[in-house]
């Protein structure tokens, strides 16, 4: 099993490539939770995520023959970039298989780092099947995204940094996909201090570890569905699961809406952009998915910031909906002069900002002398939404909340 000494050895190998990322005390999230929250900003790492650490450590251990034959891997995006850059830096050819629907920003970045990208399959697991075929066909060395001791050890250097920057840390919260990151971090932290608690977090739509721990053995989900594409794996690794069982204290799950709220709040209040997988640890803290004491020193690991801009737009909008900052309504008006003006007067009296109005006289579900109206509105929170709905209904409007 992965050892503390493996992580220490990895630190020397990755030192020239991976940055020592900041550990930042957050007034905002400390006030929100009554805890002492410090954000491990691994999203400022080279390539935008922690994956460069494990990839660099693994590729540094290749034999001369393996370097000559090149490497291949499968990845949803962040590991792809890490392998491409780490291989290019030492002159090793790399082929990266990514799911067909991988974020375009991650595909472009991987190519820019020198990797040959092959798009295949619906998810990570199908991409991995193709990558293993290429491994056999071309004699390349497969660099596993998580189930490899060298990869785990490289990721574990984050744990060393957390402890050195904040020896008083009590709880570290870490995202889990295949388990490589948390295996390395838990090994590093427990090697420093057995009393440090390590909490793992998965998305509800990709909760293979939580389900595996509950059943007492590794399980594979039929599919995954989450905005946190960086941790969207059907199953945890065999080697990583053994480490998680022994060294991780608790594993919890968060929903996509909770991830969206954490991502949006982080962006708005801390001016820090995370991807979905990068925000799950913070979501687990702010949504109190595990018990912690007032003033407990907690470090959520924000592990990646490579989010596609189209995805970001959707996630931020969902975050605004969940926090009552945006609402879409439908109602019906009499099709006569002044009817729309009367509706707008109610909205104005409630200090509601109108993003857009769609006025439809042709809908067959309304009377001939009526018009359906859909409204996109900016609101100030859940209470404001309820006050607005009450005011509209008091004036006789039948209102349906669309989002």
C-alpha cells in the first residue's frame, strides 16, 4: 500500500514542475460556517489542477525504453493536461483519450501542452477502454489517472503543503473521483499527524466510493450524471479504495445544486473561479454535510479551475436560482391596453429587476382574449421571491414558477 515515504520521495520529483499553491484564510466562509476555514487553492496550479503532480511523478519514473515508446492515458480533462505537459517537458510522446463530450476548453488545453488527443466514448470509463487498446497496439505505457502508487504519491504532496503551511489543521476536505487525490493527501496527513481528520466528498450522481463503503466492497455504477465532470467516474480504483478504507475518516456526497451554489458563492465573494469538481469540498463544508465544531480549523481542497465557459454560464445561473437571485415566472393577462403596464407596476413596487418579457397571444392553452407572459426576473433572495409571489397573487394574478 502507498506509504508516507512514497509521498516524501514524490515531492523531490515534482518540485521543479508543480507549484506550491496558496493556502488562503477565508473571512467569508469562516463567517458563514462559524469555523476557521482556509482554502487550499490548488486551482492556481500549473494546468489549472492538481493532476500535474501525479503525472509528473509517474512519468519521472519511466525507464529509458518506456520513455522511447511514449505514454497513453484516459482522462475527462485535468489528468489529460497534466500528462501532456509532464511528458512534453522531458521529451516523451503522449496520447490522451478523452470522452467525446469532454469540455472543449480542456481538449484545446491538452493539445496546447503537446498531447495527441483522441476523442472516444461517453465517459471516462469508455475512454479508458480505448486508451488500453492503444497501449497494447503501440506499446505505450499507460499512466493511470488515479489507481497508481506513483500518481497517488504525487497528489499527496498537496497534503505535505497543507500541513507545513497550517500545522494546526484539524480537518481536510477532499474531492473524490477515482480516489487518487484523497489517497495521497490522506497518506501524507496521517503520516504527519494521525489525528488530522480527512473527509472525502463525491457528487451524488457519481457516488461510487460512498456506495462502496456502505456495501463493504467496490461497486461500479451503471452511469454518472453530475456537473462535476472532473470526478465523474463509475468506480473507485482498487488500490485507492484500500487506502480510503484505511485512512479516510468519512465520505459524504453533495448535490449538483449545492455544487452550483458553492461555485457561485466562491466566484462572487472570493473572486475565485473553480470548476464543479473543484467546488465540491467547499460545498460539503457550507452545506454542513459532516459535523464540525465552531472554530474548527478546516481546509477544503479546491482542486481545479478548468471550467468550460458555456458550462460556467449554466452553473452560475443555477446557483442564482438556488439562492433566490433569479426567477422565471409565467402568468396570463387580459389582452387589452394597459394590462402589461399594470403587471410591471407590481414588479416595480416590489423592486424587482426585469431581465426579459415574452408576450404570447397565440398559445392555445389560454383564452382568445388573453395573453401568456413569461418573465425573467432578478430578485434578492428567497424571501424576496416569496414576497413578490404574494404581491402578484394578491392582485389576482395566477403565477407559475418555471425556474
